[in-house]
């Protein structure tokens, strides 16, 4: 069940109607939990045991971490239990075959051939997301940033909350659990803002991403068959597709949660307008980048050591972040490219500060540098996306020959009119970043807003392709 399906609209209408009819807060939470389990079970009911098991383990771990008089050794033991269960499940379902195949390849390279063993393991939808959420609960209690919850219902609702269960945003326990303490008031909800945000997310996913998906699939299936210009179209199509797909999901998740009275964190802030890779990671998948910073980069030592120590931590964080996305070496390279860019960005910042003309540029030079920085950052992000999308290094290198070197043996062409589509989408994106529409929508009379919303929804439905395309991040 995905947010752009008609059956989800029926599902949410029932959830919404019953939720606001119930008065006791405990009944509301129980209803949300029941609906969340039904939502997840629609994919494969067998994997509900993983979510329930993870919830029970972290509930017990949290209570024991919060007990007074526990020795540091005992507290570390309980934390290791949480880490072992959650990361162990993630490692088995997501990385078992990856590690096995990598080991076979390594021993074969060393001249010690081994038989390949492949496990028939189905990857549970969203396991990477809810694993990080449950870990944030145990880690925050261990660090003294959060008190353990005595209510199992509260913790279970936090872990399984259906709007963000399978593809984020990655919600922190310290942000969401306090919202469960009191009953939400419908009068406090900005219904118009939530409906508008959902429609924007629907447009991104169903009208843009889903229409670009066949083009991207066709190009990346055999990039060497297309000419170099088509290489640019293919890469830009995927760059647009993955942003509209993922940010569209986040928009709809935030909107659905908002209509139920709960606030989720902003996950995207116009990342393709970033002026550096550092700025990009302040704007792209914000819930993941902050999670990696707080629970991996800083515990590794952050920037508290010397320069090389800091750069090691940066690279290790980004490489592991890449591996989090998928069990393939192409994802590792994607993470390494971003880690290397972050290091280069830091070195360039130090160099620029030492040059007066760059440290205090004129107005015109500042504008030129700003545009150049955005263009270079976007270009590097596109190059990295090639490894993120390609199913092999051979495919990635074939794409890069077209995108970087403008060379390709192929003669097939993708539709050149897509450059016009990219330009229109970029203009709409820029206008949205300037909040051109926000003031007009907020101050529109209710009747006019309702008519306009209905017209916009009907128009968007004409742009939706036949069939449903799963969200890209469901595979992670």
C-alpha cells in the first residue's frame, strides 16, 4: 500500500474518521497502533514479528537502562543487547548475501576459491528506517537525554507509526514520544497546510517521478546503446526522479501525520540549490544526516581530534551511510564520493579564507561564486547518483563516459524535449523555494481554496501514469 494508491485514500479516511471520533488518548494511540500494524502487514504480515520483537526488546532495555543503581558495566550490557538485536536483524536480512558474496570474491582473488552460498532472504520493507528509530530510543536513554517510557503502548506507537514507518523521515524518540502524552486537538491542526503539502508530494511522486521511471530504467538498462546527450538526459532524469520520489513521500508522510495532530521533522530543504556538499547534507534526507552525525560521527570522535582523525570520521560515516542505503559496493562508492567531497570542501574553505579576494569578495564576484558553487555541487551530486542507481560498476562507468567525457558508442536517443521539462521543473522548484505560493494559499477564501484544490487534484490525476510505482526508498 503506497500513498498514491486509491486504497490508501480509503484506508486513511477510515483511520482519520475513527481517530478523531475517539476521545480517550489511550484509545487513539491503540487505534493508530492497530492501523499501523495493518498498514505494514499489507506488504507481508510475517515481518510484523520483527517490529513487535524490536519494540519489546527496546522496551525492556529502556526500563533497565533507566533503573537507578545500575553499574556502568550493566548499562553497557543492556545497550549492547539493543544494538545486537536491532543491528543483527538488519545485518541478516539486508547484508547476509552481500557479505557472503564479498567473502567469496575476496578469497577467489587470493587464489582460494570458495563455493558461493546464497540465502533466500526477503528484505523487510523499511527495516533500515525503523531500526534507526528504535536505536535512537535506547541510545538516548543510555546517554541520559531521555527517560524510559513505562507505557509499552507509547513506545509501540512510536516505532510503528504508519506515515513514516517504511521510508521516513527517521523520527527521534525524544521528538515523538512527548507528543503522545496528551490528546491532540483538531482545532490546532492547520488542515489547509497539510492538504496542500500532501498534494505537492503527490505531484512530485505520481506525476514527476513515476513518469520519469520508465525513461531512467530504459537508459540504465543499457547506457552504451545511447548517445552522449542521452547520457545527460538519463542522469538528470534519475536525479529528478529520486528527489521527487523521496521528498514526495516525506511531504505526504508529514501531511498525513499532521492531519492526525502529530509533527514530523522536515526531511528536505531544496537540496539541489545547495552551495556545497556540506550544505547539501544539511538539506538532503535531513533526518538521516543528523542521525548519522549524532549517533555515529560524534561518538567516533567527530572533529575533536586532529585533522586526519576528523577526516577519517567523516569518510567512515559517509561510507557506512552509503552501505545503509543498500547492500552493494556501488552504494559504498556513492558514500565515499560524498565523504571525499566533504573533505575537499573543508580544505577549500580553509584555502579561500587565506585569500583576501575570496574571503571578502565583491558583490559581483560573490554572485558569480555562488552560482558556480551551486552548479559544481549539483554536478558532483549527479555523478554520485550514477553509482547509486547503477546495478554494477560496468554500468556506472558506461554512464559516466557519456555524462563526464561526452563519449558513447551508442546511437539511440532519448527525447530531447525532456530538457524543457527539467527547465520548467527547476523554475517551479525555485519559485517554491521563494515561498511565492505560500502567502496566496494561506490567505485564499475557503470556498475558493476548495474549488482550486479540487481542480488541481483533477488536473494532476490526468498526469498520473497507469499502474503504481513503488517508492525508491522502500528497498532500503
